């Protein structure tokens, strides 16, 4: 009887903690529009955790040519609306609103794939640093992330102190379990590969 209860308990726990690992991973480039030519990327959110500092920590993975790629993205919850009425609210910038970091071999594979997609020299090691981005919310409402899909424009090295200034779009959708990293402009491809690569 005790063994049966133990098995049942293990099953419940695995359902709570392990179900995220069994999600079918989306194809990394399945969101692209061939006519537009942007190298937009989409991931399945395989794990989400609300941190004590008010950030959501999202482990994001996808399939690319039968291999798993991924990264971790932490996003501040509750960033105010960036569009009020029809006007841009310049007070809504979140200076350390997004963090990107490696999850290991899946991230190393991801930077290799991004290098290829962006037509840049091959890089095969994702940076071990936690990268900090300023986020501007392209939303008309406060971004309570668990409520649905939100849009942000990310900025790295805004003052170009590292010669790595770059912009990219980030669209998390916690309700449907996906996250997009979409290109802002091809001119940022070189810097994005550089900043995501191990120095």
C-alpha cells in the first residue's frame, strides 16, 4: 500500500514539475515570413518561474534541424504601458528590464544557428555573462506577463560604450507558452552575434 501511495505521489510531483519538460518544441524559424526576409525566432517556454525580484524567469527552447536550441530570458513583470492614447510615453523605459543568459549546450547551439541565419562568422559558444537590456514596452496596457502576449523593444549598449549597440524585439506570450525574438534591422546582426557570443 505504501509503495502504491509513493508511486502515486511521484506521479503527481512529476506532473507538477516535469510537465514543462515534455512540451513539444516549436520549430525555431517557423514564424518567419519568407517575403519579408527577417530572421525572426520563436521558442516554446519550457519552464517559467516568478522570481522574488518581480521578474519572470523563462527557459525557452526550440527545434532547429532536429537539434534543440535555447536560452533563458528574465523579464520584469508589470512594466507600465509605453503607448498612452496614441502617444509614446518616454518615461516607460525599463533600464534593466530584461536579462538574457545561457542554459548550456542548447545556447551554444543557438548562437551557432543565429550566426548562420544572420550571415555572420560562425560562433559556437554562447556568452557566460548575463546580458542586461533596456526594455521599452510597445503596449497600451501594463505588462502583467501572465495575462497574455506583450511586445517590447530591447536596447543593448545604448551609449555604444562597447561598440555593441543593438535593438531587437521581444514578444513573450506566457498564456500560450511561446516567446519571440524578432529582428529590428539587419544592421544590428553583427552586434547581436557578438554580444551573444563568448568573448
